[in-house]
C-alpha cells in the first residue's frame, strides 16, 4: 500500500482538525498544544495531508482534467441520445464557444483556489510554531512549492488571477493580478524553495512535491513563458530540464504501459504523481475514474470491472486516426468488437438493436447525437479488475518522457524551429519503445519538424491533461481546426474568469473576449 495514503489514513483524526475551507479570511487554529505536536515526520505529513489530498480534484472530468482535455482534438464528449447533453456544455467546449457561466470551468477555478487556500492556511498555522522540527521546515517548503504549482495552473488556464499568499490577512474580495505578476510569483517561489526541497526519490518522497517536481513545474513555466508574458525563456527551461536529466534519478520504462499499471508506484519514469487507492480514496469528486467516464454502459464487462460505466468521452476521431498503426501507444484507445475476458461478445443495451455487437468505432457521426458505441475509448490506465469507484493506479502529472520531449522542443526553438541532432536523439529515445521494429519509424533532422514534434507529444502524452497547454504554445488551440471545431479568436487561448466568481467578487476583472 502506498505510504502516503497510509499516513493520511492513520492520522485521519488529525486531518479533521485541519479541514479545508474556502473563506480566505477565516482563521482556523488547532486545539493541540504545539509542544505535543509536529514532533515526527509522520505527524507533519498527516497535518499537511489536506494539501496533498486536494490534488485528487486534478483528475476530475468536471474540473481541471476535463476542461484541459475536452477542449482539444485529443478527446471529445458528444451528446449521446438522452445522455451527456448537459445544456450543451460539452459541445461548446469542443467547438470553443464556451461562455463565462460554464459549470465545469467554475469547478476548475474552485479546485485551484481551494488548493491555494489550503496551502496558505497550513503555511500560516505552521508559521505560528516557534520551534520547528526539520520535518516541519521541509514540509513548509513543499507547501510553498505546491502552492506555486496551483498558481501555475491558474495562470495557464485563466491568465489574470488574484495573487493571494496570506491566510490571516487575506482580502475577502482580492483584485485580479496580471499574468506577468503571477508568472513572477511562481518563478520566485520555485527558485526559492528548490534548494531546500528533498532530492531523494524513494518511498518517503513518493507523491510529495520534491525538488524534481519543482524543476518540472519550473520547466513548464519557462517553456510557456512567451505565451504567458510575451518573452521567451528557453535557456532557463533548458537549465531546469537538465537538472532533472543530470540527476540520474529517472529513466524511461521499457514498457510504456508500466507507467499506468494498477501498481505503478515502482515506475522509474513517473516524477510527480497523485496516489490513488480504491480503499482509501473514496471521497466522491476526488477519485480516479476515467474508466467510468469513457467506457460504454456494458464496456465494464470487457475488463472485468465491478460496476457498469457511464458511456461518456472518447478519442477525437482525427487524433486517434493520426497514429502509425504500428505504434503500440495507439492501444490506449479501445476500438473494434468488445468481448469479455472469456471471449464472449458484448452487445449493445441502448438505442441500437440489443442483438448487435458492441463495436467501438474511431469515427463519431455527430457531436449533437452520437450513438453510444461511437468513438474510441481511453484505456491508458489499466482498468482490468477495477473494484469500487476509484482506480488503484496512481496518476502521473509529470513523466520523464515529457522532460525529454520538452528538452527536444527547447533545442529546436533555440535553433529557429529546426531539429538538431540532439533533439532527434531525444525524441527517438522516447518514440523507439513504442515500436517492435523502431528503426524504420525513427526521425531524422529532416523529418523532425515542429509539427511532427507536436504530434509526437500528443501520441506520447494523450490523456495526461497537457494537450491544451501544448496546442496553445504551438499556436494550434484557438486557430486550429479538427473534426468538430473551426478556428476561433485567439482570446479563447485562456478561459474566462467564471461569472460565478465575479458575482461574488466584483474586484475580479474579466478576460478579453468574454
């Protein structure tokens, strides 16, 4: 069992003392005498538990993951008969015609700022302790890094957001800060805490915001700096990426799917993960549930899942069809006739004749009324034998493969968008494990272009919530077109400040175009 989950479970009573809240001005203090608390690492981790358990909202389809994925060519959630209309929200996400009152955008905002508020509260509480143990000092740096990670998501998705770093003196209605100001804060916090974060990669640091998670966030920040601030920072991105690579702590798994297995905590590639366990992560809205969101209603029987699925999102048709058929990574998308593990054919149980076999198609006929079998279903994380409502698979936010691909991109951008021999080597290192006979499928300096690099990032990182970020950076998000989406104004490269937030805080300033 994952150590972090056991720690959080063991000290559940302590976590309740530090329950999260959304009021930025509310003061919450522990009744536990400080001389009797925070004496061991386990106690400190337990007290900091809410900051880490809050990360589980990251993977929800109604929130950050869904807003980052379902607005791209990679995934689509069509209306299926009487299911998944949701007042047309998912259709608008796919077409980039969303508005400021979309419920899932508001959930993403709330999840981000709940994470920020939780870290602010814990930092305030820990700061009140005069004599700090070494473990408490370390977790304070981790919390600052984790807060910077949340702010990275905020500036990436919403641009101009309130910058709130105090808990006790927080303004109940904070004004909007510029994207540049938020960028500066994230950079300053990460560079400040990195020397003080643990460089160890072991069971004690698993799932925690250690030095390499901070470097990965810093690399993402610098890689996208031109989008965020108008000024490129590729040299700084390269330094952050090299810090991870030169550490020697990570390597590519020989088997791509080992990173997403049921028991994937041993992956040599996963850098920063969100631990999940169907026994301990049972709070609704904080579970890892892609299997329910994507598989057909009877599709659970194909992988021996305990419960029926919900028949929701699928792979974008053009995206799924873009893979080389020899690319093993295409196997994350289920297509064709579905059978039980015993080989018995599964049959449709809704709208199509019940005696017709359940066949997942790569194509989707309509965004407004697709058949429930249409669209390839995502099975990147192994769903086999899934029990209860949450997967046991830990979710990888940062992987070493992404680090290598980012370095290749930086080298190419520093070379006028042209491939260098080192960039080709890096991309081929990632790509080669996806083919039985990799030689004929490798890139050269002539064939590796910025377009093929974007495609390669898509095939490698599909379903990992980086596609929108990539498409924006490559100027293919708003301006791009795919099956159900035409080019739109570049103001769609960031989401609106949710109207629900403006209604409660008139000091917020809406983004242009909304």
